[in-house]
DNA sequence: GCCTCCGTGTTGGTATGCCAACGGACTTTC
DNA sequence: GAAAGTCCGTTGGCATACCAACACGGAGGC
């Protein structure tokens, strides 16, 4: 199975022929990693950005006492290590490892940013994509920080619902998570989340069924 | 009082004369905002990146029920709205307003990214700075999410301490926060934080005095 | 039909954090 | 040197979330 690079966040909006030509200009190299192999080790900086072609990459973090935890998992088309590559000299706080046998494209950030000898307009698009990618992740993280800020489950839910309402422009919307995923996103227990949803429905704040929610447009008191 | 742009994150590493020339090329405009004026309103997208020259800008968020809260505050030299400007069409979730009478430089993101007619090597540096800026903010937010993930104060502290140890390479380090700031960073109560620090010291996990901490290198059990 | 699996809601006991209030140490100001 | 402000630690009562366990219903396999 082969990824179409034009569908990835990093190369979107570019013609396949352009991409092909560009990969040479960038000296992009395809690498294969056996399951369990470390792609980028913690503690050292990297100038490489990775794009998963097949398989799966996991980002995991260990504290100084040896406790490991998985922070995220990146499948085909996904980009990894871009934030570290874009901060010169910044050592990784995480290990990037292959969860399965994995093939990945590695790009040197300097080749991405440096203007190539034959002025190459595609670079502009690539850099813009990279910047957009970083900024999107930025906004995602900001929202997560925002919604996990309140201390009660109800306030976290209302914070999240407020975003949904603003995004969709409607007090009636679907959410892309099941209960467990929503609980993880808001950093609360699934059962406590279910319970709080019930209470909010009992209190007349919301109505819901599965992933569809109606939030009452209440007059504040 | 006037900011030296060469000291800002966005223009660092560039010669003042280069910056001056570049501002013209970018069609950068200096704007003045009276205290309380909205610089970028919520709900609409912006193509402008702001750099605070004097005064202060606040980022505030209101939910759909009218509750406002300040998310951050940006002083001279600071950059704002860059994440939104770099995601085409993304409407702001926040209001950007002038906390005081404020002067700010506004740059159009498209002029930053599009190659200028007279091939301008300074653009490369500017774009790299912008990318570094976004990526640094990215890593900062990731760390915050990481440290506020655990549910107990002790685990949050240990998570934070683990990062400090890795960063400094030593189990003895200073932190850049006072108690209130650390509590805000970890999303806990100051008094509860103080209490937990006491208990951890009693339990022999750490020793501390003011902002200096010694974490015991314990053999795991 | 029966079975299992998975997602969801419900409940009660326990642990933990929040909150408000206070006291001590230190600094700044006049 | 007195007074006020700031930062930090301590305590007790209260609120809330966690945790484990169980019940229910639908989807899918056989």
C-alpha cells in the first residue's frame, strides 16, 4: 500500500509531478524501520521531518524514573517531528519509534527552507503547508488547554460545547468522539462524564442522544 | 519607548538596516489602538500578523453565554495572531484587544510568504523565524498538556520536575515560577500545591527552598 | 435463537482537591 | 521603627472526581 503524497497535509495542493520533482530537489530519502526500532531518539535534536508512508509511528515519553507513556500515534500520511526540526538545536523530549514495520520519508528542514539554486516556486507552497500544519496543531493544543482548564466536569463540557456551537453556528451539533474519547480529550473519567451528562440533561441544560447534542440557549441567571 | 525589532522573536538574527528595508517590501503598517479597542475581532479570519511595539495586547475568550476570560497578555516585542494568520480562512476563536494605548506593526502573511520580485534573501530568515516561533509555542503547549494530564497534584509536579531534570541534566535546579505561577501552570490551587510540596518533602521525595529544588534520585519500587 | 463484545448509563464508597482563612517571614515605604 | 504588602505554608470543612462494579441495549457471529 502506497500513500499518495498529494493527499498529505505537507504536500497538499501540489501536483504529483511537481512533488516527484521536488523530492529530488529536497534530497528526500525513503527509510524503512523495523517494528520497535527507534526513529528519532529522545535527547538529541533532529533536522529531519518525517512523513509516514506505511505502517505506524508512535510518540512516547518517559520520565526520569522510567515510566513510559504513549502521547500519540501517527499513521500513513501523517507528519512527525516537524516541531522539533523547526526549532534549531532543540533536543527531543520524546522517543519516536516504529509501532509496526514502517516506511517513512525523511526531509531535511534546511533543504525545505533554503531557496534552491533553480528558483523553485513549489518550495513556497511546501513552506506554507508546513507553517499551516504547525499553526493548526497550535490551535488544536490551545483549545485542549482551554477545555481542560476548568476544574469541574460540567464546566469542561460547557467550554467544549461552546466551541462546538461557535464552530457550527448552531446549538445543535454532532461531536466526533465517543464517550471514552471525549473523556480522554477533557481529561476526566468516562463514567463520571456519562454521569455529568445525565445530570446536565436532568437540569435542562442539554439534551443528547449518542453523538448528537442540543444545548439549551438559556437566559443567564 | 521604542522596541528594537531586531530583538523580537520574529526579526531576530536580522540586521536593523535589513529590517528597515524589509518592512517596506512587506508593506508593513504601524497602527495605533486606543485602550479597549478591538484589534482583531472573534469570528472572522485574519491575514495579518501583529507585533506589539508599545503598550499591551490581551487575548480574551468569551463563551456563547457571555462569560469572558483572559487567555494571555502580550507586551512589547511580542507577536500575536500568527497561528490564525497561517491557517487560511480560520476564524479567530478569541478577541484581540488593546489593554492600554498600543502601537502595533501589522504584516500581511501573504507578503511574508510570497517570494518578492527582487529575490530577497531576508524573506527566508523571516519565514524561518516565523516557523520557529510557531514550533516553539507548539512545544510549550505540548508540555503544558503533558503536565496537566495527571490527576493528582503530586503526579503533575513529578511530571514537571522530570522535565526540569531532563532539561538541566541535573536533579538540582531552579524553576522560573513562584508558587502562584506554578499553580496556574499546573492548573491547581496554590495552597494545595504548597501543601503537596510539604508532603513530598516529608516523604523524602524532594527538598526545596524558595525556587530551588532537589529531587531525590530514588530507586524505584 | 443464542452468545459475545462493545458502548453507554448508573451507583456507592473512597480519595483528593478546592476553598477560605490564618499566621509567619520578609520587603518596601514613609 | 511601624505599617502595609507580598509570598509561602498550614489547617479543616466541604465539594467533587475517581474508581470499581454492575445493568442495559444494540451489533455482529454462529
